[in-house]
C-alpha cells in the first residue's frame, strides 16, 4: 500500500522550517549571551540616567551608543563599534569622548607596539616646510604633527605599564603627570567579570578628550562601567585645554572621524 502524497502546502512549510528555521534558531542560540549583555547594559545605563541607543542602520549587535555625564557634570559619549575584521587582534572598539575637553593636542597615552593602528598622530618631527604645507590643509593634523615633534615621555612609576605604554605630554606639562601609578594600575588591572582589553589609548584633539578601549570580544556591563570610571578619572586630571586652530575644513572633519 502506497503512502498518501504530501500536500504541496505542507511540503513548502517543511522546507521553510528546514531552510530558515534551523539557521535562525542556531543564530539565536549563538547570540543569546550577547543579547543578554546588551539588555543588561541598557537597563544599568537607564538606572544611572544615561541614554542607550542602537543605530537603526546597523545589523551588528555589538554597536551601540551611550550618552551620559560625569560626576563633575561633563557630558560624554560612548560608542561601541565593531572593527569588521580590519584588526586581527580585537573585534570591538569602545570609544569614549568628552567634547568639552577638546583643544590643541597636548597629551596622549599610546601602546608601544601601536604601529599604524592608532589615532592619526605623526611619529617624529617634520621639516618646517612640510609642517606649513600640512597646516594649510588641516589644522587638526598640523596640531598632531607639532605635538609629536615636541612631546616628552613621562614614566608612571609602574614598570608593567611603562613597558606596555608611553605617556606623552608637552614639555610644560611634564611636572603634572596625566597618569600616575594609581591610574596606571586601573588601566592594567580590570575588575573581575570585565573583558580585559587588548590595548587602551587616550589623547586630546579639537573634537574632545578621547579614551579608546580595544576588546577581543563584545563588552559587558562591567567593562562599560570600568571604562566610564577610568575616563572620568582622566577628565579630573587632564589640564585645561589650549585653544585649537578654528577650522571647518572637510579634511579636518574627516580626520576627526578617523582619529576616533
């Protein structure tokens, strides 16, 4: 006795379940932890009065923005952005910025093995003619070039940190260290449950004072909270900004985006 034929509609439903249901179910299973982390970040941010947002155009679950204020009242913006595979050693970049602290480049914290992956800050002096040419095209880039031509390294007194990072400041700021031993410890030793960073950077440019944390996996709330705490500590230590060259050139705006 032959079995009855399968109705066409049932066959289509079974095929859709196999073709779509299994991949979607597998994706939901793989992203469950990340969705839980995002929900916690959203709820904890709301408890502190911060604004959590996801970009409407992004399909990357690791991308979001948080707007908040420090205890001293300074507004900051925190953005989580995926690297899309461009950087093999990390997959997410947490970028926190204090817009009100923007000014001429005068401080920076950079990994010693930074290579070409840092903010666009020239490494070393350029001839005066070249500096003048750069200044005609971009005040932001000219300020970065001048900073690295004149900056001096200041040790924190913590050997593990000084081996991995260099703290660069202009000569007039050498006596007022941006990073002391206590802050260096906070940058190296993250709390239990946080995602240990691949590297950390900090610098000032006309767009603000920036703290950038590079992670090998998407952040959780503990990582976000420690990043904000360290950034607020920086905001209390950084000297008053010097006036930056006023410029609205397209190249300056592009450089500002690349620096962040």
